[in-house]
């Protein structure tokens, strides 16, 4: 029996899975790492925490299996997108990584839009947003010039992890698309953008397709993890591209909903020239020469995580959510907007913050928990609305990520999205996508599609309940008014933030 390993470098943790050639998960392990929020809107991680965590998770996982290291055909990666890892000439990090959910770069985004605006949108197919990598590079250029002077290369999170495991420097197209430096349709670094922002082309790593082999496991990493020296390693992809592969979004038709730290609604796109005018993101897929489009809620799972940490620190998610299914749609008139760190789709706004509207003395903690889940799902419905308005059919949604562990939430998704929601037999979408990249890259399968036919196993299906669909339509219209009505209040509150 042959096996592959998928590594998903998430924001809250790294997850590793060992998958056999029939797509069964034979062992898994996970290690979490801290997030640093030194100032309001800042979000950083120590890149070496990712490496230590991954080696620890691989050690734990290999201790759980009798699979022999020689039978592991390949390893690949899925990674949190956009995070800036700045390296010196010896490939050592010069500072903490600045992550996708860090919103310190509003000034840089405004300057960049004024300087290149429509050209940037035409080349990168995306609007300039705080979360993307290029504004973070500009921020370091302007605010930490002594650090930038020493920088010779930038990488994204999973590419740094792969570098430390193989010694090889590469970035795959699906992750490179989220930097704002890639000409997405031409699949090359944009010299126009590099020149406009004083970035030498040598600062950008060599590019690869997700299924390309990019080195082998270094001897010391093999020794520490119990894996074989020389195990082939494949480039991998952005977590949302890998989530899409793991959910079988390899042709148009189905839509993916991912609730991890962020929340994503994603659809496949064959046509490189399809123009969404920057209203949703448009990126290269992990499947060769394909694309996907997606809307992003910055604080999806993060909202529920924050709520749990603040009000139910010592309880599990299952304990916290035990009673939410008993509360009817609308959480007794309580509405939540999930703007804890600002928002991306459909309101690109780093200043807006979250709200609970309609608190009543009859409300219990369970009403608040339900309101948080509904608010996150309403925010994702905004992206589904955008897709439907662009002519895309959204009738079947494959739901993945930590949020897909809760059946009440999956039924809520079916009712709010007014679509059939399908749960997979495991919710490890991005890690499974990474394992599938290793399986296709190593030749266990001829293509990702062939691998998907064997690896992807659908589980429970949640059908929309027409009565609740109607209730949620009314509630969603009310939800949509909250952004405009709280925008100016949040602008006035901004100076008081820590
Ligand atoms: N049992 C559960 N029920 C509902 N939601 C959950 C559960 N477990 C985790 N989650 C949600 O999933 C999120 C983590 O999802 P995950 O896909 O692991 O994130 P990431 O890839 O960003 O690290 C948590 O923040 C939480 O909101
Ligand atoms: O910024 C984005 C997508 O543009 C995020 O989706 C990150 O890629 C983080 O993903 P999770 O940790 O939530 O999986």
C-alpha cells in the first residue's frame, strides 16, 4: 500500500494527515501556534513556530501508524495565504511574518491604488486590499527600512515551511496569485508592478505548478520525523485552492464554503479573461491553467473562536453550541456582524468593527452563540449573492473547515444559502487537497480529477427547509443594513482602539 502526506498550515494550527492510496485517512496530528497582536489590526506569527509545529505533528502522526517510510510516495502543502515572510541572504527570517488578517496597511493600499489603480486590477485581477502581500512589503519598506535593506527574498508561509524541510525555494501559482505581484493570466511575476514599487524581480521566488516536485526531504528533517530521507516533496497550494481540490471543485458546477479562521465562498473558473471587476478575488487554481473566484469573510471561525475564548474559555465548541439548535432562526431578534478585524467581501473596510444589535434581557449565551453563527453565515451569503448576480448557479455547496463539524451550522448554511449543503466524510478539505496534490504529483494518479474520484467521499447532505429559507431572507435584508448604519460610528470609535 502506498501513502501520501498532506500538511495544512492553517492560522490556528498545522494539521498533518497520512492518506492511503484509496483515500482513507490512516493517521493525523495537529499542533497549534500563537498569534501575536501587538497593536489593534496587527496579526503576526513566528515562521519558526510553523516549522517546529509541523515537525512535531509529523512525529506524532508517524508514531500512530505502521506505514513504512519507503511507502510514502510524496508530501505536499496547503498554506494560509498572503502572509509576508522576509528572508535575508542566508534564508533566515528578518522579522515575524505579517499575516493575511493584518490590516495595518490601509495607507499603503491607498497610495498603491492611486499610483497604479486600474493597471494593478488588470494585471493581478484583484483590487488592492490590506490582506494581500504587496502592501505588507511596502509597509516594511516604509516603516522598517533597516530590515528591508537586509531582505533578499520574500516567501509565503507554506513556502517557508517547505524551504526549511527541503532546502528548496519555490512558490506555486495559486499562492503567488495572492501577492498582488503576479500577472495572473500570464502566470509570471509582473515587472510593471515590481518596478512601480521598487521591488527587484530577484526578490520574487521561482514559480512552480502545485503538482511540480520541489525537492526532497532533508536528512535532518527525515531523522526527526521518522520519514524517509529523499521523500519527494511537491509544491502544494494556497489553502483555498487546496480546499477546493479536496472538495472536488475541479470544474464549474459546485461551490465551496470553507469556515476556518476566515470564511470563503469559492467557485471554479475556466476563463482567464472573466472579469468580476475586483468585487471578488480571482486567483490561479492548484489545478494547472485553471482559476477560481472567491469572496472572503475575514472573521468567520475566528468570530466563534473569539466568542468561546471570551465567554466559555474552558468549554469545547460542542459544549458551547449544545443548545443553539433549540433556538429558532433570528436568535430571538439578535443580529451579529462578524467584522472583528474589519472586512473584505463585500465591504473592503479595515475600520469597520463587529456589532451585536438587538440585545434583550431574555437572551442567554446560547442566543449569542446562535447569532454569531448566523452573522458569519449571512456574511458568506453576501458572497453567494455576488456570484448569483454575476450569473453563476449556486445550488450545491460543499462545506469544509472547522465550521463543518457542527450539523446545526450546516443546516443553517442550507437554509441561508438556499442550496443543498454537502458535508464530506472528513472536514480536512485543505489537508486532503494537499495530499491529493502529492498523489497526483508522484504519479499515483494521472491527474487531480482521477485522484478526486477515489479520494473524495461525500457524507451527510443538508437540504434547505423552505419555511426557514423565507425567515432567513427577511433576516438577511435586515443584516445587510447594519454595515452602512455602523460605518460612521466605527470611524468615530477608531481613535479609542488599543
Ligand atoms: N466542533 C466545532 N463546531 C463548530 N465550529 C468549530 C468546531 N471546531 C472548530 N470550529 C470552528 O472552526 C475554526 C477552525 O477551523 P480550521 O479549519 O481548523 O481553521 P484554520 O485552518 O484557519 O486553522 C474555529 O475557529 C471554530 O470557529
Ligand atoms: O486570506 C485568506 C484568503 O484570501 C484566508 O482564507 C487565508 O488563506 C487564511 O485561511 P484560514 O486560516 O482561515 O484557512
